[in-house]
C-alpha cells in the first residue's frame, strides 16, 4: 500500500469536508469513518483536511498523529443561510447552501494552495465537491468522492415536512448528481448504496466502489473488569444503543423507550446525541442516558453490556454503531435497515418490525446458549471489517487513478 521515500509518504491527498472531522465531531458516524480511514490512508499519503464550520465558526488547526485539519470560517451568506435552514428543516439541511454561495476568500486561498500541491482530491459527501470543483478543473486535479450515504434518500428522511421541502430535495438531487458525474471514483459504504447511486443517477457501477464502514481495535478490558470500574452489578442485564442526534437515531430511541417497560429486568444504556430526545420526553426508569462520553468511557460501557441494539427503521448509509458492537464480540439485535453494509444475516438477530424486534430481544435474553452463539458469530464477523483493509482497498483504486 505504501510508497515512501526516507520513511515519508511521497503522494499527497487533500480532503474537503463541510464539517470538521477531528475534535467534537468524532461523536458522529461521519467523524468516526473519516478519522479512521484517513489515519490508515496516511501510511501511503501525506494528508491535509480542509473543512468549514468549526466551533463558533473560528479558523483553527487541529492535528492527530496521522493528518492535519485546517478548519476555515464560512462566508457570511453561508453562515446565515446554513443556520436558518438547519433550524427550519432540521438535521444537516444547511449543507444544501454550499453549492450556491462562494466560500470565503480565506477558504479559497487555502484550498488553491493545497490543490496545487496535491495528487488527488477527496470530497467528503457531495456538498464539498461543489466548493472546490472549479479549482480542481482549473488546476487539473482528479476528484474522488466518499459518500457516507445516498443524500437523496437520507435527506428525504431527515428533513422535516415543511413548506418548500420538495424544492430542497430537488436541489439535493441536483447537487448529488453533479458531484457523482464529476468524480472519477465514488466510494459507497454498502452495496445497497452502490446500487441506489447507480440506479438514481445512471452511473456505471464500475465507477462506484464499496468501502464499508469498519471497526477499530478496542481495549482488552473484560466484562467483569469494565463492570467493576463502572459500578454495574455482575448479574445485571444491560443493553446498549449508541447514536448521534439524527432523527433516524431518535426514532430508534423512541422504539427503545416504548419497549423498555416490557423488560423491567433489563437496563437500557443510551450514549451520544440521541439522548437529547428525552429533554422533552419522559423516559422509563430502566433507560439510562449518558449523552456524550469519552472514547475510553464508551469502550467500558461497550465491554460491560450484554447486547447491542439497533432498531433503526429508516435512513441511508451504514451505521458505525454496528462496528462498535462487533468490536467487543457483542450479540446484536438489529433491523435489516440498521444492518446495511455489514452483511449481518447470519450474525445478528434480524427484525422486520418493532414487535418483531421486541420478540427477538426477548428470545436472546431467554436463551443463554443463543447469546453465547451470537457472541462467537460477532467475533468471527469482525475480522471482515478492519479499517486498515478498507483503506487499502480505497488506496488501490486511487493509486490506479493517479498513476494513469
């Protein structure tokens, strides 16, 4: 995978994103995906990330051991419209404004300098493509796009039913179509998304490569040790659900809240922005809300839990929470939609409806032998989804492009 000189990568990649990747955004699936992918791609590339919309919209530079991220301020029209559209329509609807308004002068200068010096440009999702397409064309640099979902489908589910929703969705389709047409390679997170992108926009499947989400190495702490550190009784039954504040996750949290009274001996632990749902909604006593926690703390709760839940009922893309569950060999109960991109048919208990989800959860809890078998399946299946292998597959495609 590597082509290095004196221990340093000789190829360069600049990555553009409409939201920060390092820092606070790591709690979302996008942050998890791109932090891990870029960490591993950095063994073959010198990587710089340029993003917009940081904390208080202030320029800042962040670094980890693998790459540097320069977060730039939005232009004033983008700031105002992005904020207004997001408040009105919800989710990340404000991303839609990027193709229609020029970036700030400082962004333009930073982008030009980075593109002049790079071998390849990676765009995170279609909106960032429109921020740099003119510069890429002018300077003759190839673009690849990583699609964490199919935005046409995702925004249909995420945007609230408000006046002008149809117009916004039409804009999303136009944005995604042009980004797909202008990208030399498109990476999708699942075969389902690959098929949808091809069918929706008439793209040859040979241009779309599935690069699944993956899972990271976890600490070796065992369940007993994790429970001791967290103060959880050894004989307690614990289920866990991880999720950001997207509507697809809050919908799933509602499913959990509705079923929780039927499982009085089971504690449901919720981690992440999804917990915001209960600011205005009462929760059952056996639902525990932890909100945002550190990576170390999250790993402890994963190790301490008996079963991972994913009752997602709509949306697009691939849920990184499944990777978190697999990484600790945890039994999983999920809907088919929640299992997209993970090939879980022979690994997890798959539910078709909310009632079926409750039934499958009850089945797992009542049959210790089944729980043990599901844990063994998860451990075996995890070997298929290592970030380093996924990054190597992406690098092979990109290397073929830039060597032409």
